[in-house]
């Protein structure tokens, strides 16, 4: 088998080592590129159910405090939280409460049914529940109604998410304690979202819930921005992606033959 014309090279061994190094470097850079792309994709397409406070595998009932102070002072935080429930795609139930509570949406309602409620938490207009609810708050009434809705719906794996400033009426202490004991006995998961709550109220409920639930605090008031924060991590990943491309082109470009300089 004949070979075509070729140009003999010196130091073939050194050139072979360079070839191996180039292959290894290209593999490392390719892994970095793929990793940056995957991380960026996951960050920009992450499941918003993780931000909606809904426990996986459970039929959730949202108990929403619509007393005067919550509706006006914390409206932006509530609006963002409700939007998170909508984006989660999970079917829900809804309880509205202040001193009394009533079932607004039954268990298993599609989350888009929450959209009409968003306009009441934009910090403008009158409280639509002012004629129905007083300024006081009885959290026990909301929790009892949510528990009853789960039983009525035969939800074996039910959970309750309460959104409130946790400013419960002093007259509700006995009823609330009794209700929390019932939740613990029946192992009903309870997540409380404290909207601009005072630290004393947050600590009280954390101590009272024990292992059956948790308290997550949201702060910022009605003047806080409802838009997303600056995506610092995504910008860093994109920068790393561009940096690896630049390194690839600068250090691992194709070999070129240069002309010798003539004098």
C-alpha cells in the first residue's frame, strides 16, 4: 500500500504529548460548558412548586387571613405568595378568615381559580371583606374549617398552609391550643407563612407546632417589590460559559503554518 508524499517532522514524541494534552483540555472545557448550560437551564426552568410552600404528595388547603391589617399592610407579599400557588399547578382548597372563616374554594380546585383574588392584594381599593369580617383574627376557626374540608374531601394526605401576620386575638388562645393539639394528634402537616409578623408571634407558633408544622417568615411590607431579584448566579454561569469558549479559542485553536520571514 503506497503512501502519498509527506513532510518529515522532528520531535514527533513532543508533538504527540501536545496532542494528548489538547484532547484532555478540550474534554475538560467541554465538561465545563455542558455543566454551565445545564445549571443555567435548571435555574431558569426550575419548578416553582418549590416556592409555593405546598408539601409534595398532599392535598393542600390554603387558609388566608383577610383581616384589615393583613389586607392593606402586607398586600404585596400576599400577592406574590398567591402567585406562587398558581404557578405551582397544584390543585388547592381555599379558606378566607378573620374572626370568622368560610370556604371560598373546595379541595381539589384548579389553581387558576386563585387569579380573581390577586386583584384584592394590589394595595389599592377597599377591602371587599370589610362588611363580613371584623378587624380581629381567630386562627383556630380557619384551621378547624380547613381540617373539616380535608375530612369532607376524604383527603388521606391533606395539608394546610396558613397565610397570616399571626396576630391572633387573645380570646382565641384556648381554642387555638386545642386545634393545634388536634393537628398533632391527626398528623396533619401545617405550614404557616408569617407575613410581616412580629418576632414574638413567630416564636410562639414555632414552639406550639413542634413536629407537625413549621413557620416561614416573609418580610418587606406592602412597599416591597413584587418582581424577581437580580439573577446573579445566572449571570456568573453565563460569564463562565463565555470564558470557557474564549479559552478554547485562544489556547486550543487549530495549528497554522506561518511563513518564515525573509530579509
